[in-house]
C-alpha cells in the first residue's frame, strides 16, 4: 500500500515566477497517494496539452521532454516496500509541484571516492507547469530542483554517506546539474541510455547546502 | 527527521534555478500508464476490433507501421502488438496519441482495448461487428473503405448509439 | 520515523569483519548493518522473481554465479 501521509514535512519556499515573491511550500518525506492523484489528475492532462502545443508548433520530437513516458504510480509501487528507496514530494498551493525517488544502495564512481556509498537519485521531475521545456508558457514556480537536491544531500548526510549524491541527468537538464548544482560531470554512460552521469563529493555537497543560507 | 532548509536559501535557489530544467532519471525503461492495466479479463474480440481499426486507419492514410508510430509518438513494437496481438494490453498514452492522430474518441478506444469499462458499451459491440466484416488484404478495398467509415462513425466523439 | 533498538551478539570474528568494513567504507556500525539489510532485501526480491545473481569480470566479461540457496 502506498502511504497516505508523509513521515515528515519540512517547510520550504518556492519562487512564484509571475510575482517574484516566495510562496509557502512543504517538502514531504515520502510520496503519498495524494501526490500520485495530483500526477494522474493534473500533471498528465497538462503534459498532454503541452505536448499537443509542441506538436502543433512542429517542434521536433527529439526536443520534447524525455520524461514524458514516466509513470510515477508504477515507480512507487515498485519501491514501496524497499528499505533501500525513499521518495520526496514538494507541495505548494495544495498541489504537488515536483517529485523525486532515491536509492541508497549505489556507489560513487568519482576518482578518490569510488566504492563509497551515495544517495543515487533515480527519478526527479517537476510538474509540467514548472518546466521550461514545454511550449512557450513560462514556468510557474522556481526552486523545486535545488530544494530536492538539497534534500538528497541532507539524506545522504543522515545515512552517513557524507553528502555524496549521484544521478543521470536528462539531456535538457545537464546545465542545471553542472552549473546550478556544481556537480561533477563524469561523462556519458553507455550503460544508461547515454545519459550524462553527475556526482557531488562531500566538500561540494557541504558548500551546496551552505551557499546562500544567509546569516 | 526534518531537514534544515531556510527561507533565504530558498530565495537564492529560486533565482539560481531560473530558466533551467531539472529532470533526472532513465528515459525509456518504463512505458507510461501501465498501472491502468488489470482489465485483462476483457474480451479479446473487442481488442481484435481495435487492432483491425488501427490497421485500416493506418493503411487508409498510406502509412507504414514505422510512419504511424513516428506520427503518433509511440513505440513501433507497441503499435505492432496492438495491430496483431489481441492479448496485448496497450497503455493509455498509446491510445491517447492514436485517438489524436485519427480524430476519434480516446474514451472509446480505451473501452475497446479493455482498459476501461464503458457505461454505455454499445459501441464496442458495433465496432466488433464492423471489424468482423473485414478481411486482411494488402490494399484497402472499397468494402474495407466502407467498413472503415463505419468504424470511424462508431468511434467518433459524438456518435449516437442505440 | 520512530526507531527501535536491539542488541546484536557477534563473535569476535564477525565483529572484526564489521569493524574492518566500517573502516573501509567510512561508515558507523549501525549504518553499515542497515545498508546490509537493504541489500539483502533487494537481492532476495530479485531471486524471488527468478533472477540470478552474478559477478562479472569487467575485463574478461566472465560471469560467476553466486549460489543462493
């Protein structure tokens, strides 16, 4: 059974791209049934509508978002009983804004850290209306990605993995992981659909969560 | 155990993330909407009718399997199975894409596939009847055109059923 | 999430291996044992599905099956 309530809730804030104001949000520790209902009832129809616009605008399919085939209910069903997997969701204005699942059994590849445990991000996705790769409509809320990466790092510290995280980036997000997150690009991974593999070492992880924290 | 993420950090995060996409994870490993399954007890006859309909529509538009898969943005294997294998349970997205390309009701295609159970399922029976009249030949014959037209009218959004 | 505590009795040899692994992986004993449990559960899940567990030599591509009874 997929849980009906998150095990914990961390208060966070997203940036409303229209007003540039912060809005109250919550980081849910654990994707629950509510989030999957939002995905089914709101994300999918909105994604289809945006794909239709891309198609009408004759945007080539190779530029369409690669995550358009993802099935979050399937992903959750697969990991719901596994100790090695955790999930997170960001909720704002009574709606799921982004989701992430992580795996605690993978190991680092970066020279000097190879073989050490890390938090591997299996999947990370923002709601269609928070994305820039879908038609011309501007993203509604900003900050989801960095908040989820922050969560992955803090979970890694909690697990004793020193903040190490790793992930395979979707092609349109390479710049986010390299530049905004400061992760090390370990190149294309032939065993993983040629996606680029990124890793964050303990020092970079520490500066990631400290950077911009203020006083 | 909650995390320590403060407001100032979030404000900076919003600025740093502006204009960037954030997706991570494997692309093709999981076909969409498989959770809609579970209706495999549905009659194979209606799924045969669905396969027949797609086959006729495709040939009527002069498209190869590959070309239709490209046009509808679906996997070639999925389309092949859909046309030729009545025990194959298609996914919702495939039917959505095909309904868009063919201009027919997604809901009714879902009903035919057995993914959903329609309240009014007269159209399923009618579609099966039309499909049963068709025979597999290379070129679309005049009869097949008539059958196809019948199927289209049955599967259209606004079709009235007895 | 609430946590439960248990006492674990290990032989000297087992404790030595645990400490060696903790040292090598730079992990605490609790963390290492939790990690072992996660992996055990994952392996069991795959075996139940009928999968086999192999180690592959990266250079020679030789596979050695680990017997799980």
